[in-house]
C-alpha cells in the first residue's frame, strides 16, 4: 500500500483500519505504516507539517503540531496525544489525511 492508498482508506474506509475515532489511534496507525516501510513514506513530512501549521523549523513531532490546530493548549498542559479529547479525534484525523494527501502531491510533483 502506498501513501495515496493509505489516505484513501483512512478517508473512505477508516473503520476497516482504526478501531475508534481517537486521534492517537490514527497517529499510531500512520506511524506504524511508516515504520513498516523503513520511514521512507513520511521522510520530510515533519518539516512539511511544521511549515504548513506555521511552526517552520519546529522539532515538535508532527502529530502534536496537527493536534495544536484544534487543541491550542496541548503544549501548555504537557498532555500526550492520547489525551486529545475524543470529540476532536475525527476532525484531527481528517486534517491529518488532508496533510498527508497534500504532502504526497508535493512529493509527486517534485
């Protein structure tokens, strides 16, 4: 499965791959996918997300940068990704898929 296919499945068949709507579950799935393929699919995704979220050059993991778009005080509370409110999970996972698709398009264009 390539990144394009992963995005399709997460957008249209999410429940086939994720057992719940928590954002942390989606992050774990995407990280597992990336790890299984030697970290090649998301090479450069950290920098891409940092730039797209207005945090260019940030060393903060991409999952937190995305989470901060819906939960701005995530950094202040020192919360883990698993503590992102469940009600934010669907929209954050949609944002993650949007960014993955945009990243894939950028990588393919270059």
